[in-house]
C-alpha cells in the first residue's frame, strides 16, 4: 500500500489560501447533486467523545488563520508559537504516516463521509468515514466509485457515547455499506475501538462474526499515558489479525478516573516514543494525533495541536515538521 497520505508541512497546509469559503446557504446539502466538501450541515448529528461535531468549530475562522499564515511567510522564525521553543529533543516525523483527524475541514478525515473538495489539488488524500448508523444515508449517497480510495469504519462502536452498537449490528452495517466498496477499488479500514478490554472484545466478535467480509486494515484509538501500552496494544491487534494497523486517534490522556494528567515534559517524552515506534514499524500504516481544535472534548489541553491564536503548537511541529 502506498503511504501517500500526509502533508509535507503543517504550516503549508494551514496556509492553503486557495480553498474557497462558503456561506451556509451555499453549502446546504443538495439532494440532487453530491458535492464533496465539508460543511456543518453535512456533519449534523455526528459526535466525537460524546459531543456534537458542529460544536468543534475553530474560533476566528479561516480568514484570521490565513492572515497568520501570510505573516509567517514573511517572518524569520519570530512567529513560531512560544510553546514551540520549549522542546528541541523530539525529532520531526520523517515518513508519510502522520495524519490529522479534524472536523473543521481540510483534513484527512472529518468523522463523516464528507471530504475537503480541494484536498487532492494540494496533494492531500481525504478518507471518508461511516461514523455509525446515523450517517448511512449520506454515506451511501456520497461514497461511490472514484470518490476516494480508502474508507474508515465506525467510530468507537464499543462506547455508549459514540456510535455504540453490538458487533452483530456492526457486521450488518459493514456488509451493507462498506464491504461492497471493495469491488469499487476501496481499501477497507475496520471500525476503530478504544484501547481497553471492551474494545478488544468488540473487535474480536466483529472479525470472528464477519467471516465473509473484507477487512484490509485494523484501526484503533489510544488514550493513555504510557507509550509502552500504545506499542503493546498496536502489536496485539497486528499479531491477532495479521493486518496493517491504523491509529486514527491518540493522545497522552488519562481517562482512568484516578491519578493526574501528564505534564508537558511527559507529553513530549510520550510523543518521542510514539514517533519512533510508528516511524520504525512497517505494519503501522498511519497515525492521527488528537487534536487540531480548541475544544479538546475532554482531552487534556496540553495535547492540543493548535493554539488559541491558531498557530501550530510545538507538538504539531514535531509531528508534521
């Protein structure tokens, strides 16, 4: 599989000024013509970490972001966010394995079937997702032959606040809407469960029950503070299913309910370990750090890849260089 997924520079990606903006009236879904661009109508009803996707708007808008990008083109490093000056020990990622999960558009995936309509013009590959049952109408209408080359399965189907469904329902959804895309040239990436026992159990039941299904790669989400657990979970999934691995969300985040969150030095150390593992593991095909947004949906703010002033954070620079 060709790993032509990512942007050569996060700052360059932020500065794509040729992507036109649309008013809400212009972006209203058209039932007679499929337009492959992202807008807030198209994500209505989807949820990430228990919150509606349309709540995850970046403040300031594209115009203010482009002004900052334009200023950075004429600066000599003075516009680098202050936080980026705190760590020189984490090396920038070298390979094209690093992706962005961002519901504000212009991302590799947006937790929906919809893709940025100018992504391909800038060397970016958008990947549609069938988030869950709530998106089947949009998904079946939009994701057709030639629309994309890869597709992501359901978002955390083992979690009650996400696309929550039984493995049997997941199999039905997969067989009806995703599996047929294989004959249309799509690379099929599994539902992404969380990195706990419920996630492992759900995936096992799903794969074992979907005996006549095509699953090209296994996806998962990781939230934890120990990079060794990240490695162990990815390795377990790879060895269990003998398939490539996609990490479609991850952050140095403690959701256990006990103990504190990681310090910034801890997060840099976590990031360094994860980058080294992903870069040097052939069966890891893509990894998507969380998150490029202001509302981090319960994930500790130190993991943010975008500052309040809409500059890439030092973590973002380390991932995307």
